[in-house]
């Protein structure tokens, strides 16, 4: 995960985001593919 100079995370992994939202991995993977959903792919 990319961090800034203060070693603070600038984003979440798919698994971290799905845990926070209380949803399954498959649904989270579908969401990140939706146009307009705030996601960055590396």
C-alpha cells in the first residue's frame, strides 16, 4: 500500500474496504468495476 511521508495509508485494499463495509469479496470486486465508484487500480 502506498504511504505518505508520515507513513499514513492513502487508500485501502479491496479486503480492507469490504471488511469496513461488511460485504463479501465478490461484491466488493463488482463494486470497484462500477463506473464512477471511487477506486484506483494498480
